[in-house]
C-alpha cells in the first residue's frame, strides 16, 4: 500500500488549523484557533501531511476530460504542442497564439487555481514552522516535520515567482494584514527559497524517494535547489547542489534484459521508457506525486494517450472520453534524430494501437502520447493510478551537464549528458563512446544539453521553463531531423509564427486577486480590471 495516501490528512484549511483523522474519515476541526490546534505531534503530522496534496505537487493533475494541468498549458506558448480542444479550453488557445494579454479576465480563474493552491500551502507551512517548536514532542521528529514544511514553502514560492515574478511574501501565519500586502522583489523571495531548501537538506533523510515512504528527501530538496540556482543562472552553485542528487542512490531506469536495441520490435514493451510509463517505485524518481485508484486517483492521464477515435476502434475502454489534449506537432518531432529510441513507436509516442483483433490509428497521422498510457487504467479501472514524476534522475543529469559546462569542465559535463543520450541510442554506443563524440566547444555543448532536454523531458513539462530561464527559443527545423538552432526568446517566432513579447514571459495575476488585494499591481501587458 502506498505510504503517503494511507496516512494522509486531506482537510487542513487555508490557515493551517483544520485537520482530520484520516484520508477517508474526515472530521474537520475548523473551529479551533491556531494556538489551540498545534498541541500534539499528531496535529503537526497531519498538517505537514497535507502539504503533499496541495500547492505545487497537486498542479500536475489531469482530472479534466478536455484540458490537462496548467503546467502542461505553459508548454503551449511554444507553438510546438497541440490540443484537440484548444478551441474550447481557451487558455490553451490564448497561450498558443501569444494573446493572453487580450484575455486577462478570461483566464483569471486559471490563475486563481495556481495562486490559491500555492498560498494555501505556504500558509500551512508557515504555521507548521512557527508552532511545531512549541509542541512537547520528540525533537528529532519535530525537526523533520519543520524541514518538510520548509521544503514545501520553498517549492511553492519558487513556482509563484516563475509564473508571476514579484509576489506577496510572508513567512509568518497569515492574518488580516498579510492578506493585503504588496509584491516583494523576487530576489528577496529567492533568498528565502534557497535558505529554506538548505535548511531542509540539513535535516531530511538521505537516500531514495520511494525508499523513504514517498516523503521528501535530502535529494529532492537538492534537486529543487538545483532548479532554483539554474533559473537564476547560478551555475557553480547548481553544479554543487546537484552532486547531492547524483550521490543519493537514484539512477536511470535501464532497459529490460530482453530488450534488443539492434532488432527493435515495437510490440516488446520492456524498454526503460515503457518501464517508466507503467511502473512506480523506480530509482529514477526523485519526487513523484502519488496516485491511488481508491483514495486519490490520477483522473484521465491515460485517456490523453489517444484521440477520440479509440472509443469506437477497440473494445473494453473504461473511459467515456479520450482526447489528444497534449501532443507534439510534426515539427516538434524533428528534435529527434532518426536513431533515437524515444521517437520509435511505443516509446514516447505512438500512432496506432492494437487490442485484441482491433486496431486504432491516430487521426491525420498525429503522434499521440504513449508515455501517458497505462494498460490497467485504460482497460480495467477507468481511473489513473500511475504516479507522476515531478523530478527524475534524467533531469538531474542534464542539470549537472549544463551547470558543470557553464562553470567548470566540459569533459566532466559530457559524462552526465552521455548517460541520458546512451539510453536512447539505437546503435549500441556506450556512454563513454558518446561522451567522446560530444562537442568540446562550450556554447555548442550547452546547446546540445538544451536539445536533450527537449527530447527527454517533453512529458515532464519543462519546455517553457527552459525557454524563460535561458532566454532562448529553439528553432526546430521543419524538414531535417535533429537540427535545432537557438535565438533570443523575445522577438522570436513560436511554432505558429507568433512573435514573443516581453510580457509573454510571465502570466497575469488574476484580476479577482487584484480586486481582493488593492496593494497588488498587474504584470506589464495585462489588464488590472
């Protein structure tokens, strides 16, 4: 049985003083004041448990039939991704056409969802950090819970500043006064994020995520800290932080023993990518959002693996709606060279699916997201049960490669990049052979790392974050596989020919939130009312 969900407290409230006794048996204690609530170790544990199910981790959910998570939506800004229902889910369409500025009011509800979830988590964390030290409980347990609270406070603030820039900032439990405060410089917030994550790393246990009962670890904190440093171009700091991840026992998932790269067979589903697609508990997972079919399911992830034609094409489909709401354009697929395993059928993508004696074929030959598919969810349960990785070891290696190349040795950086490339290579080359062939010029090498992030992390939803943090946009060849050039993001044209503006780099603050807090100012280019 999964660890967090079976001990999970699901009903902590905004200010962090309401809780329940179990995930399934809810008894809200919403009438208690904060001081009277934090009286026991059980209270502390309950509210910290709640942080695992709200804020940033929860924003990856895909419970809707026609739209996925907002993290997916960010990728549509590139114009390299498609959604069948972009005309209905207008926040997708506005993103693809780089016209969010004209429709601020229309997407305020989407922004509310991000803003509210993150600040709810921050406030619960603030309460835990302030009041747990006052509880008469085991000191080691108290320190661990405070470290977890700092981990989540940092992660939620990181998400907010990436999406909105300067935001309201407080590190004490909320009050009437903190509900109406102006925006704080993101530099100040980043300093607190870094400190929180360093504090968490000093206390959280070493080792692997799943071995720690699906709870935050030193490696998970180091991974987010690496991301924070990379976002600020602090490459030497990132290169140091990521080494904690690399030494944590996490590792790339390897192909099954019977998988034969030299004689590729799309019906043999024991490659590393198919293992990642179907299995939980892998050493590659640095932090995953946990799903369970009976307690907290993952909704419609696997139904995104097809277009609507699947419903009539094969039998025993347990979903009433299936849609291609997140798929690559044909041009995006040109990031892969012809010998890249990830491009082959039934690895990251697929174009047809046979079940029994019937076969579905994708509409217009459009690649669909095989990586979302889980057989038992689709044909047996009709609910999502596969955990979703928010950080994987593959990304740690790619961060290590880029940070080390930026701040130190290209030769060392090449060893990290080569590990990821070797797993996808269909010519039988070893990581050492691939490392020897990589560019030795710093600029060329770093761009090759960026290329590999495009290839490896399409279903980790990191493409827009990479564009913003690097300030560069990948111009993918429309005709030549594997050919990618880069140009300054602002002024470049996305995959639909729309030109990026400075105001496209941030999302609007919800007009609803501005009306609630008159101290807030709107991001440039967006309406305030």
